[in-house]
C-alpha cells in the first residue's frame, strides 16, 4: 500500500470534530474531501463503509488519539454527494462510493484512452479495461467494477459507447 | 341503677360543686357493675361518676340526681368488718318518667352502693347527707325552665332531672353530631377571620412603622451631638436589624417599572467598578450575589435583578444585559464587545496552543461558564475551532481559515 502524504490537518485535533462555524466548516470539509480522495486514490479503493471506516487510518489518527465520528463521516460524504463526488449505494447510507474523478470525468478518461489507442468501433471487455496490460498506466486501471460500469453508462448516455453482455462478462464498444 | 343518666359533666344553673373522691365503684343493689375505679363528684344537685379525668374535662359521665335519694347509710366493708366502713348505700325513690337514658333501663333494686376503696371520707359523707337534706334543687331559680310544666303544679316534681339542664344543648343522634360539627366549623371560620383581620391591620401599620423609624433615624442624625456616639450606633443597628435603612425598596415606588428603573440605576452605579475588575463581564448569578451583598439587607430577588438589568440600556448605563445563545445571562460593559473578547481570547489561544474552558477560566480569572461563552464567541467569529473528544471540549486557533489548504 502506497504511503500518502498526510496533510497538516491530519495532526490537528479540531480536524476530527465537525466545526459548527459555517466558514470554518467549509474549509474543514474541503480538506477532508481532498484527504479522502487522495487516500482512496492511493489505496485504489472506491467505497467507504461508514460502519467500518472508523478503524481505517483515514478517519482514525492514533497518534493524537482522535477519530472522526460516524456522523462526521456521513456529513462529509453527503457534502461530497452534492458535488457528485460520492454516492450512497444503499438506502441507509452506510456504504458509499467515492469518485476521485466524477463519473463524467471517468467516462471521458476511458473514452480518450480508447480513441488514443484506436479502439473505436471495437469491443473490449471490462476486464480488459480494468486489468489489461494496455491500461496499466491509466488511472482507471484497477478501478472498482461498479464505478467503471457507472462511468461507462454515462458515456453510453452520450452515445459514445455501447455496453453489451456476454455469457460471463461484460463488454463495451466504443464509437 | 335505672335512676342514673348519661350526661356531660357540667354544672347546671344554680348548682354548686361540693366534694370529690377517687377510686369509687358502683354497685347496682348488691350486684357489681362495670363502673369501677372511677371518680365521684358531689354537687348540690347530683352525684357524678366518671372515669378518672373525664369529669374535669366535661366528658359524658354518669349522673344520679340527689332528688332520688331518700335515705343514706354506711355499710361496713371488709371481712369481719375490719378497716371501717367502705360503702355508702343510697336508697332511691322510683325513677321518673322522661329521664335521660342511663346505663340500665330497669333495675330490680331500689338502692345503689358507692364503694370507696380507700374508705369513706367522712367529710364526703357529711356533705352528701347535707346536700340531700338541703334539697337545693327545690328552691325556685330564676332560670327555671319553661319546658317543665310540673314546676308550678307540684313542688315535688319540680326538680325533675330531665328538665334540669337548661343551658346544655341536647346533642344526641346524628343531628346532634352534625350540629356540633357545624358549630366547630363556624368557630374555626370566625377565628380565621379574626386572624386575617389582624394580619391586614399589621400590613397597614407596617408602612407607618417604617415611616416612624425613618423619622427617628433622621432625628438621630440631626442630633448627633446630643446623643452619645454609642447610643446612635446601637439604635441604628436596631433599625438595621428591622430592615430599615435607605435602600431602594418596592414601597418607595409607585409602580414596578419605577422600582426597576431605580434598581437598574443602583446596579449600574455599583457594578461599573466591579465589572472593570473582572474583565468587563460577569454572569448574572454573580452579579446577584454582589448586589445583594452590597445591599446587606432588603435583598432583591433574582427576578427583580433580571428585570432591572433589562432596563439598563434604557437608562443609558455603561453596561448591558447579554444573553448568550446557550441561555447564559451576563452583565457586560459596553466597551467590552465581542470582537474584543474574540481578539483577546484568540491571543490566549495562540499563546497556549489550545484551551479548555476550565483552563481559560483559570488564566482569565472568570467563571468556567463565562470562559466557555468567550470561547464560543471566539469560535463564532471564526477565530477558534473546537475539538470535541472523550477528553472533553477544547479550542484551538482556527488554522483552517488561517493556513488555507
């Protein structure tokens, strides 16, 4: 697991208390969102389970003995949802998908890669996109399946690709 | 025994107490009765028998009218006639119709015996025979009851016991009980009314009393030379202990608002210096203590203080009442505004790295409550941020806004 550079806020105890002052809180949430995105990106994760997240280093700084409460995490994630950078996967809002790029951006990334590699009008499996040798240097390499699928669906909505079902896997055709 | 009546132990009109004796047992003829170890009282009209203490309290007791007695004799008591006579035998005439209910309705005997445990007191015996001989009840009294139709016709029947209790009310049966309860209610009512009249009078007089005392204290002030210093001081202390000095009191003002205005002025005058000392701000509870300590007597209620403080701004006092969002009320110098508080608190935060309300209260020498409010104020103005953990609430300089991202 790659080590990320923790921001100064991570060692600042008030960071782990959601601030009541609106202005302060905006800054705080921004810092959190950057940290979360950075962390997930580095660890190649896309989902946060609030119920378990308190054990994660991300929300629990054992050095200063502070952890962000579940409500705090929810507050941050809900704030991220407003900007389209996170979405709950269940109604009880326990499991969240976090997009360090928005779905739109992801879609564009994949499409650009396809165009650049001459994949237009050809079919490739999602497995290829995620695990293939060609995409190792791409950001979406190893991306969470459901996130990738959602990203491709937005792309499909724009008419830039078409998702198709095989027996045991899914594929996509770029136009 | 059927000549006895139950009756409250009260003397009739014209009846007089003669003698009393203790430890007396009554025999119905030769038979023992339940009436033992009682007390007898001999009057000019009757013999009363009751349990010890009943008669002096006027409770119901047995009464035998002397009218019935036509012969008295002593019976020697004890085995072998030792120990002298112990019983008095009273031979009785026939029971009169219409007499009050007694312990027995019929009796085969025409005599009763009074047995004296301690022997017959000769004085008692003599008094009894005299009373029977005197027949005081036969003398016409001015109070002769109109209810006795026989009085005029037959001198023998005139002392009919049933009509003797002229003044005593008949209190038997449920009606009697109800009446006595009613009577009690009436009496309670009366006494309450009287008591409250007294109270009202006292309240009316209270103002005069205050005025008089003030007069006297003024005179003393004028004549300071004539009266020795000691006396003046002592008298003043008396007046003080009565709660009479010259504080702003409700009495001195016509209406509440006048009173509160006066009080507000007083608070403003005395609190300026105090507030300066304590950093320009003080919780209302502390203010209340200070004000009342300063007054010494004539203490004011917290409510009065609050009302007075609300008027501080209207009288243009250099301080005002301030209610924090948390509900805490403080008295605050006008010069001491939020920005000032936030600035100084921020400086303290910077100097200490972080502060808890407790720590700030020690550093700034204010109460914890106020320290907390200060920190909240600072936070509201964006100069501090909070850290809530299991260790409690602490505040830090607001690095979020200062440092950026």
